C-alpha cells in the first residue's frame, strides 16, 4: 500500500509501528537524493542531525512518551533559517561559508515537538532582494524545477520548499514570504500552505529582507497539515519583538466563514483553466454549506509600488555589507546584482512615502465588513518555464492582491486548484483573511480541498 | 489621485509577483535576456528604475498629516 506522505498518514504509520522514524527519515533522505536532486530542491541534507533526532523520537515512542503528531516526522526548512552548526547560505554563493551557532526559533520549536530536520531547502538568492529576473538566481547551479513538470519553474523564493513537498520527498516544509514567496511555490507545485499574519511566527534566526513584511510560514501536501504545523511554530518570541501575544488555535465553531469573491479578470487574462478550477472550488464550498458572496475591494493606492520601495530600502540596509563587498559579484542574476547596488541610493522620502501610503491602505480592511475570507486565484496562469527570464514569461499572471495583503499583514492559505492543460503547470487558489484570521483561512482551505461526495 | 501611465503602473504592479519579482521596467521593455556582461549598463538601468519608481510614487498624493506605519505594534498580554 502506498504510504500517504502527509503528517496525518505518516503519524499513523509511526503509531502503528508500520515503520520507525529512522526508517521514515531514511526514506525522506533517499527521496531527496533521487527525485529531489533532479529538481534541485535541497541545498544541504542534514543527515547526521536527522538520524539523531529520528532515533530519539523512536526511543520516546518505545517508552510511550511521544510529543504529539509531529514527533518523528521529517521536514525541511528554506535555507534562510539558521541551523546550529549547519551552513545557512541564503541561496547565495557569496554566503557559502556562513554557519550560525544557534537554531532559528521556528526550528527550535519544531525540534521540541519532535519533528526531524532533514534538509536545508534551496531558494532564490537573498529571497529575491534587488529584484530577480531569472529562475536560476540560486546557488544551485540552475533553477529549482516544479514537481509537476521539470520543464517548469518551482516558483520563488521558497522554491525548494515547494518542490520538495510537491515531489513527496517531505510532508511539509518551512518557507518565508515577503510578498508572494510562499504562495508562488505553492501554486507552481500544486500544494497547500499558509502565509501567516505578520507577527504570528517568530523570525528570530531568519534572514531579513524586509523587517515590516517578512513572514515565516508552511508549505504542505495537505491543507490541514499547514494548520497543525502553524500551531507548533506560532506564538510570542521575546527574541522577535514583532511577534504577537495572540494565541493561534483552529476554532471549530459551527458558523462557517463567509467567503467573498471579487470580479476576476479571467477573460482579459485568457485564464479559462484557472476559471474552471476556481468555479469548482466555489461549487464544492457551496455544497458544504458555505455562503459565497460577491464583494468589492476598496480602491487603494498602488500596493506594488510600496512593496518595491520597502523591500529595496530594507533589503539594502539588511545586506549593505554584502552589497558593498566583492562577494556580490558572484550573483548569477546580474540584474538582481545591479538592483541591490542601486537600492543603496533609494531616497528616504520615497521610503517614508511607502510607509505613509501603507497607513492609508488600511482602508482596504473595509472589505471584511462584507465577508470573513476572500477567495482569489494566486495567479491566473500556471507555473512558468524554468529556462527563460521572467521578463519573457510573466504574462497575464494578474494582480491578485498579493502586495496589498502583504502590506497589511493579512494571512492567506494556499490550495491547489487547477492545471494548465498544455504545460501541466499547476494553478493555485488562496483564501485571504484579515489580520489574525489565519484559522478561518485554513478552515476554508481544508474544506475546499475535500473531495466532493 | 492622479492617474499613472501604463509604464508606471507596471512598475508598481509587477513587483508583486514573486516576492519582489523582477525589475518592473525591464519586465515590460526588455524583449530578451539582457546581455549581462555590461555591469555598468545594468547598474545605470537599475538606477533609472529606482528613479522611475520614485516618479511614479510622487503621482500618488498622500493625505496631509498622514503618518508612516510603525515598524511593529507593541502589544501586551
């Protein structure tokens, strides 16, 4: 019988002693070495640590002292999270010798829950700071390839996290998003995920790109797994003062969240496959008793401009030493390199404009008077070619509120929704909610991915 | 709010996609992979891009007295 590579499926297999955590960990490592390597998903396998953690998990289980559903389950983290004694390269050749002497808070919390770290997963260099134009802006010697089709890109910047989960090497992985970097690989690999509310998850030990935009989140094979992992990693961390004191819990209230939909530009973007998948999701939700209502997004100034300015300003400051060093010349994407250098010259008045316009954008919260969550495609088109610059391929992908939602700290849960009939490139959907409504987003995502009866 | 030109809108909108995405003007105007050997030209392009973003944002007028968002919101239990 095929092992279901979800946290639920694997946890059950461990509990029934169908396999041990050491065996499961070896299986994950083997998958990463075989199918994973062809897609360039892992920058570093953490085998010694993984086997030690798995052995400890098996010993706990033998004594009847398991730590919960994540005990003994293998996972990977985007290579921008610090791991004690293991290289953390930020997707960057110029940071190839960087090793921290501590674990990021997220890694620490997962270890405390018994999860087994098996890999540091590949990513777009510096999470795309400076503006990247090529999918091969990595330290992997090429683009990370979509789990659905190796001719396609796995998305960015949490590329390896998306592809490793999509390929079934891992049941879940940790990624990060500044503006799209969890949602995009979820979409391009046909998997689920959660970009949590800003401040929900500690960034201690994570590379900074933008201090007021960066979020750590989860990519998983099942939407429900994103919820259980979020419950482990969420919560106040004194080491990251931006974290909230508000607890995260999946509520099981009887009232289903009201799902809002906006007028989508399917026709203008020639997005018939996306439209069909989108309609199937709505139909599925309605069959389960969800109310789906048309809503109008309040008009807001250009969110994309503000994101661009904030990321340039914060990124230039966070990486100034690197930008002014000779190491920057090793970047494979010379356009990104130039963008980083230029960003040192961003006027302060532009930065403050972006922070002020961000305040004005809070008017968009008015949409939450009409619904509890918004349902939108992540992009109108499927995963893009892996061997072409994005400036050639990024066509009719649409503007689906990714910058606005990131500026306002809104959470979003990703689901697989459709695929391009020609390229087989996956197309994703997202449930966006107001700040701290992570549980509502996940609840609807879990129901939306249930097979219709 | 004044209307933006197509190029300026693109400059802002495209930055959305990928977590920062590609440089907007190039995304619209460069038909092929840039010949990435000319670092000076790329840097000049990037500086021009920075200016074009500044110009675009200046067309979006802020309300008098509006204040910047804070870096983080301190909360107490």
